[in-house]
C-alpha cells in the first residue's frame, strides 16, 4: 500500500471506528426493535421467549397503576441484555397494553448510562437529583432507584407532567 493510501486508510478506519463506537455505545440503551409499546401480552410473549432467560408474569391490582382500568400485569424478565449487561427488566401492561418498562441498573453505572443517553438523544429535557429525563424520546434514567424507564406515547403526557412537576419543586 502506498503511503498516501495508508494515511487515507488510517483516517477512514479512525472515522469508521469512531462512528461505530459511538453508535454501538448509544445503541446499548435502545430497546430491541421488536419491543412494541401498545402491544398485548400475547403479542409480546414470543419476544419474551427470545429476550428473557426466564420470566414471571404477575397479575397486580389495577388500582396500583393510574393508567389501568381493568388489568395490571407485570412481566419480570431476567437476563434481559441491555446497556452492556444482563439485567432484570419489568414490562408493565395496563389493560393488556404495554405501557412502560423499567430496566434495573447499578448506581455505579450512572455516568456511563447518562453519556449513552446523551449520545443517543442530546440534551435532557429534565435533570433532577431523582432522574434525568429525555421526555421527547420517552426515556429517563432514575437516580434514586437506579433504573432506566422507557414508556410509550399513551403515557408520555403523564410522565412529562410528572417530570415538569418534579423540576418545579
């Protein structure tokens, strides 16, 4: 390889490597494409078969979930591969519709997760001691109980109102 070509190759490799790293890093906080907010428990079952090492399906009191009228079901998915580790993810269904997901993390990972979320979504819409929210993208990182929160459009106004209320205190 001629010297000028090796320099071009090195520059191209660095550009591609940098882009690949940033993309992979940011993608580490993205949900799998087949996780679909609004989907029923039945529709999500094959997804859980693929994403979870094992899982429990728990029927809870609808009164405990403000957006549920008739049913509140939580799927505890162990071994969920997310943000660089196998984690516990809690998929929450209201009236047989997936409305939000909690993915438990460790407090020591906060800086890494925030960097990945900022790389993927830009500046947070809300930043408090309790959470950092990217409400325009339906995702937040809790600080008080280390976990990601992902939610669908159906409950996005409720979460934005909660984030707004928390930042005004």
